[in-house]
C-alpha cells in the first residue's frame, strides 16, 4: 500500500485551517475543548499526538458534520506516526516461523 508522502501532523490542520476558519485563538479553542492552552498548543505544534480523548473532544467540538469525526483525527495521527517511523531505519527483528496448517 502506497503511503502519503509526508502527511501533516493533525495539529497543523487545526492550527492552519480550523482555528482561522472559526476565527478562534488558541486560548479560546482550548477553553471550548475543555483542555489547557498548553495541552492544545503542544498538539497544534506537533509536540503531542491527538489522543483518543482529544479526538473525542474534537468530535464533540466540531461535530461530525463539520469534520470532527474522532476516527478521522485518529487516522490522521496514525498516518503521521507511521510515516515518521518509516523515516527511521527498520527495526532489527527475527522473522516469525511459518504457522502450522490447521
């Protein structure tokens, strides 16, 4: 399966697209999400991942009709995390033996 080249951190999408479209500051968005400004800032700047809890907050905040689907946000985070991991050397592992036929 071909992966997207360098997918953005999902916090970048919130910072560059959603907050301006809603005309919200980081402080006000954090208040509405029920998190600290620091916690939201860490996500927006790519220093923290979108957790399942944060994804649920985003879903409640935006609504699924406006792009807030929690699974979408978690998928974006997974794409970013996997792409980032693939930029490092492959881990050294021993291949598992063949499975017995049943």
